[in-house]
C-alpha cells in the first residue's frame, strides 16, 4: 500500500471512529452551528438534468434538501466515511429520493469510476474543507471534476473575525474535539485558483465572520490550466 493510500485509509478510519455514534444525532445537533448550509443549497439553481456532486456528504442531509428543491437534477454524494454513507443511504431511502452515493477520498476522487460521470455542473462542499487534512488538494480535485461553466460552492467555518474573542476560543476548543480546523487562508487560496483558471470568484463573510461562503464559477471555455490545477 502506498503512502497516499495509507493516509486515505487512516483518515477513513478516523472519520468512522468519530462519527460511528455521532451520526445518529449529527443533524439534530449540527443544525445550530453549521450555518449557511441552506443558503448554499438554495443557490445551486440546479435545473432539470443538472449534475450535482456533494463532496463530504455526511449524513445526506444536504442532498435530501437539494432533492426536494431540485427534483429533476441528478444528485450525487461522496464521503470517506462508510459510517456516514450508511446513514445517508438510509435517509435517502426514507425520503424516497433518487440519490447516488460512493465512498472515496476527496483529494483524488474519480467520479467516472464511481458514477459514470466525467464532470459535474455543480459541486459543493459544506463544512468539509475544515475536516480534510489536505484541503488544498481537495479544492484542486474539485475544480478538475467541474464541467466548463460549472460552479464550485463552499460554506465553512470562518475566522469569527467580528465576534468576541471568548466566543472564538470556545468554538475552536469545541471544534478540535471533532478534528475540525477552520482554514484561515481559504480566501487567498481561492483567489489564486480563480486567477489561474480565469474563473469568477464570489467570497463573503456570514454572521460576523462565523462562516465563509464562496462560489467559484469556471468560464465556458476552460483554460489548459484546469488540467494542472
């Protein structure tokens, strides 16, 4: 087994251990502090036939909501945790939604092997990058899996820059327990990626910096740079 494969397996085991029991109450508890998820889903505007992929789909909560809003879109979810995918598949079955799931590592996910889809028109990551050690590679892989003119949607923890210091300290201490690390240089990395690809970037701070929200839109005609992202 290569070092990359070993790292993937280790991270998968970590996520399975972390959420083996938490997954049963995950959606009930996270609704109070995973802010901005519904806004992200609403902004997908996924019409009939639109291919959509959620990277780090967790319990499937977001995809179930997307299926209600965009019933004719083609919705897919991937996650590294087998435990989470089990919960996601059960949630989709309860709602009677046609969702497709696959297990994989976001840093080198092959959508064609998993779903028979080469590129997606919408890819989104909801509080995912803060949980993936090599989040730069996850962004690059996400862009490689986007179709020309497609968009990458991200919501994740910000730096709480306009919130009290005591709140920031308390939140960070809580997040560490779940192996979550807010990415302070997310905006800079996305700006560099957008410049490299000739893409349009929208980046905003939500709830006084509690969360950051970004949309990266690729041009209709992609530069050769996408292949090297």
